[in-house]
């Protein structure tokens, strides 16, 4: 666990971030001939060390160079959280752009075990559809970001999240929770940055001017974010919600229409609401370690086109946004866990747990993973999962997950009790009293409604007779 007091003490010794650093630099250059970027950077007043959450994409590559130009020493931190990335090339690129040091941290396993598994236990869904792939990754990334800042003695952290999105909130709430004294540089909220770069086209112009290689071109201007759990796509042509996903957009799942004509049948074993083993019925392949299990489910689900959604959601800051998501393994586990939980959990406990899951999803989406209320809810949900144990058999086929069966030593299902062919330990005549008691409330409600209706009809009839008499 990070020592928040140490972070606070280190940050208290840091100089304040000038509110208009870019503008001051521009005014300072007016009286001297223009210099190359490297010379301007060397001449800028040194402002301390900043750890940048670096992805290697357009925004953070440009931000790295821009921070250097403002006088900061930049330590780049690239999280390996399961994305398809050439990390050797990313390191070389960051160093070439001026980073004084590059951290590439593999946090994939802790992402699965400490963030994805609690979401699976919760059956977490935001607004009934979004499985929270990005929302879960941000606090995991931010935790390591703060650890590196503490290790480097850095006064600042920085990120490339926009001033209109959710990620700025997720990153910064996590950073402040874990290190209260840290200072955050958010370029997309600094007027000197967003006025200079009002759109991605201007940012790409800056990248071209500074010789920054980026994978985005004006012809395909959508934003993509990938981690082990999902890929998200937004912005550019996707901002018009009536536009379908462009051809070639999806990267993690095959088109269901062209997916294999033979399904994969899987058996997933759960203990305390967490998947501990997956077995493929066709070839006997098994996976048990958390990371390997999740990667394998991604492979199977992706092959069959499982996990695609295209939605309009409500961002925490108050606007609606359109997002396209691929969550292959997460979709399989959501269906499987729902099934085994319903099989093993008491009805009334599950109702309470569902309410907690709704709040949990909202907290995670809004960036409050490290809040006391979210910790409390996670503890409650974890407690609810103690009896959630057993195997679920399912089929994965052309974009769909089909539950085939389930078994559990903790099952609350009593085949004899529910059977239509065996009376068992149940007296059907008892249902008469049960129905009579439950109908009492309904009878009283509709008796009152009928009485009110007759009173209303009498009033209307009286008014009609009065009108007729007067005429």
C-alpha cells in the first residue's frame, strides 16, 4: 500500500504549476529569434519531474514533447495491461521523443485478479450494457503511476485524457486517493494547450512538425483504447450516432456472420464467484491460472464474434457519448456467472446483492474505485459470493453465448421439490392460503379504485344534468 503521507510530503516541496506556462514561454520567445524545439526545451526553466501515463498514441506522444518544451523532465510510464503493443518500439519512441526514463510495467495479472474478478462477482454492468472494460483498467493503471512517481520522487503526474471525458476523473481521483499531495498536469484542461490544439487535426499537425510518428491519419480519425478485457472505439466518424461502425474497425472479435459454423462448448468452474478453471469439451484444453484463463476465453469468444456492443451512454460529467466496445471473455463470464449465482444464492440475498452491484457499477464508471464506499461494496459482494460454486456448461457460437447446463454442491435447486411428477415435501393445499393473503392487498386497492370511480361518475352525471336543466 502506498504511504499517502510520504506522497503528500514530497508533493508539498514541489513548485506550483504556472497557470499560463505556455503563454509565458511564447512571450519570452518574442524578443529572440526562433529556436529549434530541442534548443527551446533546453532554454526553458526546469520545473521538476512529471510521470506521464504514456500510451504511444497521438495524444500522449504529443504531450510528452509538449511537457518537455514547458520545462519538465518527463518519465514515461507505459502499462502493459494486455493490449496488442510492440513494447520495445514504444520504449524507443518515448526515449527518442525526450523521455529521461521509460517504465514498462506488466500489470495484466493484477488487472485480472484484483479488478476484473470483483466485477465478474458483481455482474457489473453500467446502464445495463457496458461491462466497464476501460473503467476497471484506469484505477489499476493509476495505482502503478503513483507508485512510480513515489519511486522517482516526482512532484507531478500527467495523462492524456480529454477535458470532456470520464478518464480524467478516473485517473485523478485514483491518484489523489492514493497520494493526496500529488499534483496533476492535465494538458487537455489547460487553455494554452487546448486553444493551441482545438482538435485532433491540429494535434496531428504538431506531430508532423515535431517529427512525432503516430498511427492515426485524418482518413481514419477514431480513437481506440485497448486492454486485456476490451477494446473501445469513439470520436471521429463515430460521433454521429447514426453512422454504423466502419469496415475494419473491430480488432478483437471476428464478424459473427463469418465466424465458424461449429460452436465451441466450454465448461467453466467457479469458486466463491470467481472462475478457476475452463475446459473445452472438444479438445480437452484446460486453463486454470487467472490470466491464462482469461486470455483463452478472449481467444474463443473473439473467434466466434462474441462481445460486440454499440451504445450511447451517459458520461459522469453530464453529456451523452457514443461508444463501440468489444468485450469477448468478459461477455462469456458475465453469462456464466449470472447462471451459477442464480443457482446457488438465496433469492432475498440476491436482490440485495443486485442493488449493490448497480451502485458498484456506477462507482467504477465514475472513477471511485478507491473510495471507502466502493471498498465497502466490494467487501459485501465478496461475502455474498461464498456459496457461488459449481460448473456452468455453455456454447459459444456466432456472436452468442448459450447456457447448456449447470451443477453445484451448493445448489439451492431441489429437483424433487419442484417436480410436477412428485409431490415431495410440499402440500399443494397450502398455496390457497398463500394466494389469499397476497390477494388481500390487491382486493383492497381495486375496491378503493372502484369506489373512487363511482364517485367520479356520479359527479360527472350530476354536472351534465345541471347543464341540461339550465338550458
